[in-house]
C-alpha cells in the first residue's frame, strides 16, 4: 500500500484530522505552522527548517503534522515528495502512520490501538512519553468521529483500477514483453488485475514514484527511469508471469494430455486449430494469393514477424516447460534435511 492508497480510507483521513487537532494545527493556517504557533512565510517549496525555542524545548517541527526537518528529509528520500504543500504533508503523515503499522487497526475500527501505536510519533497523543501537553482519548475520539471516522470494522481499500490501467501504455512501451504476459486490452488487464497491480508496484518502487501519474511522467521523460523499470521487471519476470496465470495454463493442458483423453480435445490443440487458418490467410495475402500483394518491405516485415512469433512461441513454451519441470524436480527430489 502507498500513502496515496492509505488516504482513500475515510478512517485514515479522520485519524489525520484528529492528529491536527492534537497538534494545534486544525485551523486554515495549519499547514504553515511552526513549533510554538508562528507561521512560516516562505511558501511550500520545502520544509522551512527553522529551529524554534519555546521554554526548554527547541524544535524544527513544522506543518500540519509538525514534521521535524530530519523526519521530512527521510520521507522525501523514500517517497520523492516534490514539495511541502498540504497535499505532500498529508501523504507524508499517511506514510508515518503506515510505518507505525496503524492501518490494520484503523480499518478494524480499533482507535485506541492506533493511538497507542502512534504516540511516539506525535507528542500530543495520549500516552506520549515526551512530557508535552496531550489530548485525552475522549477528545481525540470526538474529533476522529466528527471527521468521518468509524469505530466499526471497515473494508480494506483496494487500488482504484482506472489509475492502474492508465499506467499500462507507458509500461508496455518501456517493457514490450509485458504485452505477452498481461495483454494490451482493458478486458484482459481487468482479468489479470493482480498481475497488473504487481507490475505497477514494481515499476513505482524502481523509480521512486509516489503514484501512477508520477510513474507515467517519469517513463515519458526520463530514459534512466525506463531502464530502471525494465531491469526491475526482468528481475521479477517469473513472479509476474506466475501471477498472470501462464504456468497454470500449461499445467492444465499437461494434465489433460496425461489423463489419456484424445489429443484433439485438448483446449490448446483446439485453439491452435482455430488460429491456424488466420496464418494461412496472412501468408496468402503477403504473397498475393488473395488480391493485390504487398510491397517488398511490407512482405519482409510481416514474414519476419510471423517467423519470430512462431519460433518465439515454440522456444518459449519449451523453455517454460523445461524450467517448470526442472524446478519441480529440485523441490521434490531433495533428500530430507537439505534445502
């Protein structure tokens, strides 16, 4: 889960609103508030990095969630937040909440547990060990529920499909072999949502993108990001293909053949039989048997594509079968006690 995905939960958003109440930043100027209540005036380009002393305490805390400058730097390094804007601050707070393992408690409506997990991150929470003024659990709960939070179990938020699918064209362009594993059509992509989601997450991690939009922007403008995504996908290729269901298709057809049934009833054989006439039609069109023939350049391109497709399919299927059998042998034939 990313910070942006965490913020889709009403309970997470309500928890952050209650945090702002505790930190004294609920007002309209909360996102530009320094430790002690003064406002910074240099805009939201970056954390203001001003050390403010109040009594015996000196702190660089700033913003709606009172980020210390070193805490913010760590978040930027990991999530590549572009600025210190309210949107980035919300994402940063969600990231800290995620880092404390609070999401399951919030989705289950266990607010007291969520507060306990976070009271070392925010000094205003009940039970905080820092000796600063804190709100009571009753006060925090009141603001949490007023902000739309629920104390009942909530369904886990799922990634929004349109955002994920919007990243696919750029990913297909960066890594063409993904078309083979995932398919380029929306219908196929929806059926393989788990595989598509896995690919998008791998790509976002590879380039440090906060969300799908930033991933697309990096792929379209930065050749180094394209190379990084291609390398990451290659490293995780067998995992992606496994999620997409290709090995299961091979296993199903192998089970059918080894069951003793007639080979012409195999789903793979029937599909190949249905597609075979298309090959003859394409070849016939190329050489001019059906209507006017193509130009030499077009014929050469189509012929190369057909040959590459046929050879690639045969070699790929053979290699996949051999690799699967080899892997199965290693797993099942190892003597007891060996790994």
